C-alpha cells in the first residue's frame, strides 16, 4: 500500500479553494497530459469520472467515483474519491476555512504490491507529483 498526505495553505476563502478543487476542468488545466471527464462539470457525490493520460502511444484511463462531496461550512469541506481501476485506492481532501487563510489536507492511499523499501520511495515521488498538481488546481 502506498500512502501519503500533504497540507497546503492558501490566502483564499475555503469556498474559493473548494470551488477549484471540485471543478473538473480545473483538473484538466492543471494536470499535464491529462483530460478529466465529464468536462464542464462539478464533482458531486455519486459522480463517476475518468482521467485519461496520454503520452505518445501510451494511454492510461484512471476510473474514479466521488463518494462524498460536502463543501465547507461550519465544518471542513470533504471530498472523498474512490480510485477504481487500473489503480485501486482512495483520496480524501479536506478544506478548512480560516480567518485569513484556508488549509487543504490531501490524503491518498493506493494499492501496490511492492517491497516496503521501494514503496516508501514511490510514495515520495507520487506525493511530489500530486502536491504540484493540487497546487496548480487550487491556485
């Protein structure tokens, strides 16, 4: 199992961060070589989506389902996404609004059959890539 978590602090309202986080087109703009469908939509509970990454002849279809999409209010907003195939896993993103800034905590788990020593390295590399992409999504 590959697991990682990171926090991002932004001087934006929690609603602004949330709106960008659940905007599917924002993900397409922010993640290189990837198109997320259905285009023009906002993530809602129960929605199925697919991220199609193309690099030359290589094509990867990452199928996912939104299990929970609860915007921030008096409590943190929570987005839960199940990764269905080809990678199984789970993403939990929480948006906590504050007085002058909002905090996004991104936690992710992915199943992988790798030796523990390699899993740690792979988790760090994947975490860096996701962190960079999520920064672009919410900025």
